[in-house]
C-alpha cells in the first residue's frame, strides 16, 4: 500500500543486519515511493549526511562508533531538515527524555507493531512528534508532576518571540555564544533572555533548572510554533 505521494528517502542505522533487513522490507512494503540507505553505526550516518539529507533517519541507541543519541545531537546541531526516529529496546522515561532533548522527533521501542512505525513516520513527516504507545502514559505523568500540559503551554505563551526562539535554540543544545551569532545579538543579551525565560517559567536561573525543564517538557515545546515575525 502506498502511503506517500512523493518519494521519501530513509536512512536505517542499526548494528544488527537481520533487523535492518526486516525493517527495510517493512518500509518498502508500506511505502511504494521510498529509497533506503542502511548503515551499521552512527559514524557512517554522520559521514553520509555531509553529502545527502534524507527525510527520515531511523537510529538505534546502542551502536558502535557513535550511538543514536550522538547522531541526534550532531544532526540537530547541523540544522539539517532530516527527522530522526529513535527505534530502541529502551522503554524507560529517562532514555526517551534524552532522545527528544538531543533532537529526536519520534521514539519507538522494538516490540512496537509495524502499524505504529508507519504511523510514527507519517506523524514526524507532518512536522509533529511521536511517542511510542508503551511509554506514552508514563510521559503524560511527567507533564503532570508539577504542571499540566495546559499550564506549561500558558507559561511558554508568556514568552516574547525572541525569548521563544532562544528557548528553542537552548533546547537544541546551542551555547549562548552560538545563539548570539544566530540571533545577531551579544552574548550578554542571550544571557539576559535566558534569565527572563527562567523568571517567566518560575525557574531558578542560577542552576541547571532550565535544561531540566526543557528535558521534562520537550514534547510540548517541539509542538509549539514560533510567532510570526
């Protein structure tokens, strides 16, 4: 069954060749217009994306040379349009939080159904994030530990356009100097933005509370669009 109108380029990275072959077969069966490249480690993926920008990168976390989290971080820092889906055996919340914090747009565990994988790809291609059903309820509990989703959204809505851009760049692990260059302002201005963000989010600006807040609320933050200029 063809579920996409335009040809989609997908990269599969996993150090188990049998698993890669099975995944390739599944994707080719589900998406008629698709091209697939396979790699056995994260280092090969990083080298590949220097000359090609796939639509989807599916990575395992445990891989040699560079693991899946490192691939997420490096692809995100390069500003590539590729959407990363982590497909792993890990079902714990902390690993999921790290994946999204490092730039993943989808998170699946390897015992997910094939239908959920297809749904995940369609979702991230539409610009949204996708979380495996098996950990979705646990993730919902994370949001409710201190604030409801609605309350978090309201807090983010109190930010100015520049503050929201800064928050999103911080969530992508850019340093204050890198953010300053991207926004064409001074490093001191970025630090002031961060301080104001912490105040509006009711956080202590003197410790790592902003990064911890981002890890807990990355799913919500990723789905909030920046204001129009």
